């Protein structure tokens, strides 16, 4: 069963159909995860180094973004602030965008706060290709059921 994408014309059936927005402030980690995304052959990868850049990418390319992978702790605008902005903006067509939280630690309170914003899961750094594929597949499955 396919899933209508953000622009309403594209159908998402597999991980390879996804447009992913990767939001991570650490250059090395962002490049590593971007490489993993390319290795598993997602359709598109957009990158941002913080929530402010992510909102800019979403304004310009939101129709091509099907899921976001977002670090929690970043300068300027962190992951929780970005989630808040996405989920609470009036009339935001991306309010339901699936978001996988990326964190370098297992701080339960941060993850719980992110869960309250309706995240599609989380990944603990360092991220492996297997974990990334599983989490993207799970988020895709979740979205297909809604």
C-alpha cells in the first residue's frame, strides 16, 4: 500500500522513495549520516546544521521532504524548539511531518519531551546503517497506517 507524499502526486512505497531532511550541527556526524542515507539509496537528502536552517529548507523544499532526522541539542534552534515550531504553527502543511530524533545520550527527560511532540522514534549516536534502515522503515510503516 502506497502513501501520498507531501505534494500529493508522489507515492511513497519504500525507503528508497523518501526525501529526508537531516538536521545535525556536528559536521562529521552530519556527513556520516548523510553518507549512510545515500548508501541505503533514499531518493533525496537535504541537510541543515540547526533548526533555523531546517525551517528554511522546509519553506523552500517542504514538498520534497517526507521525513526529518533531527538532533536534539544544536545552537540557535535545537530539536525540541524545531519540533515545537513544526507542531504548533497554524496552517502548517508539515505539522505532521515524521521526525526521528537523533541524540548522543540517553537522557530520558529529553526523549520524553520529544515524544510529547509526536516523534516517530529516536536514534542514539553513533548511528549504524542497520539502525537507520530499521527506524526509517518503522516510520514509513507508521505513516502508512495514518
